[in-house]
C-alpha cells in the first residue's frame, strides 16, 4: 500500500480512537474505533466500511488486514 498518514480525530480520553488514514493516492478513509469498558477489562469495536468503488474481494482483503491488526493489538495488551 505504501506510506500512509494516520491522524486521530476522537477524544481518546473517552475511549474514542477514531482516526483518518490518508492513503498514498490522497484518499482519506475514516475509521471508527472504540474502547468500551467491560467489567475489569475492555472491548474494542472497529467498524469497517466498504468504500465506494471497492470490490467485494478488496473489502474482504481489507477486513483480513484489520483482523491481523486487531490480533496484534490483543497480543500486546494481553502481555501486560
């Protein structure tokens, strides 16, 4: 994909980790990410949208990348 720029847009203190990703072609993709308290821990909710013009296969590939990212996040948090 190349180099991307990430800018967080939500009030992180409230568990809102929304962020915009600027792709190499200048396209900006808004990603909704929430950290939700749950008893003694937290849940992460990430909403993935199929962008206009994105094929179903491209969307599935994007979803796989998000799953990998979330798995890495879980591994990092679970080490603590």
